[in-house]
């Protein structure tokens, strides 16, 4: 991971943020000058406790276990959605 990167650990025990709150979290890091964000995806047994504790954010996409490759696709979509929210694009419509 890049030195100084914000670390986001993906784990079922993490915070279950809405897409809008996830976007706001990313905006906060961006606006504070953070250059890198690193995402850590665990295996079927999740992430070790020490990795979760060292992360700046532990994020959950639900309590179910997702296959690693599918989790990557879900994460990319949420990063794209966050970018669209921050740009005010209608891709994401809040209820």
C-alpha cells in the first residue's frame, strides 16, 4: 500500500454506509489532501482483527459473504457511484 494511504477494509463486521455517505467520506479525505486510498478485501473468512483495527474505515456491503471477484466489481461500482454523486450527476438519485 502507498505510504500515507487511507486504508478501507471491506469486512462484514464493518459500517454499512449508504452510497451518499460513502461518497461524503471519500470527499472528506479528498478535500483534506489525501492522495491515496487503498481497499483491502478479505477472503471467505473475512480479515484478521489486526487489519480491521489498523484500517481508517471498516466498510461492509452487507452481512453475506461475496466471492472475491464479485466484491471487486461491487466496489468499483460504488466508487464510480460516489464519483457521480460528488459531481452531481443524475446516475445516483437519492430517495
